[in-house]
């Protein structure tokens, strides 16, 4: 019983300390958490706004940090750079179901 308590205590401490650090993973450093992405529930991936796949399949628009918090992974194995300024050609508020 003591072994389980120690295990859960250590895991809890690790979780608390990791939440306060900047997000760094094998995808690199998350420099732009507010970048706009296209998240696809079917695949569990998200695409950056400059990707050819952005908006092509059913999915939703959200911020990169929201996608990561919901369990999505970058489809192209790297975090998105800063989102470009919105243009008239793309409507970032739309979602395809």
C-alpha cells in the first residue's frame, strides 16, 4: 500500500511541475500558442493555417494550444509558426462537419 502512495505522490508532483514549464517536446519548442490550426477529430491531428490540408477535411478551427490541450498532435511533426494576418480569402471562423 505504501508503494502505491509513493508512486501517486511522485506522479502528482511531476504533473504539477510540468504544467508550469514552457511546452517543449520532440516537435520542438512551442513558440506561438495562439497560432490558428485546423483540427481533425478523425485523425487526431491538426494542420497549420499555411498547410494545403487546412480546411480540406471535416474539422474545426482552434488555437494551437487548445488543440494540444485536447490531445491533437501536429500532423507535420512540428509546431505551427505565427499565424499570418487574416485575409478575405479564408474565413477562420468556419467549421466543416
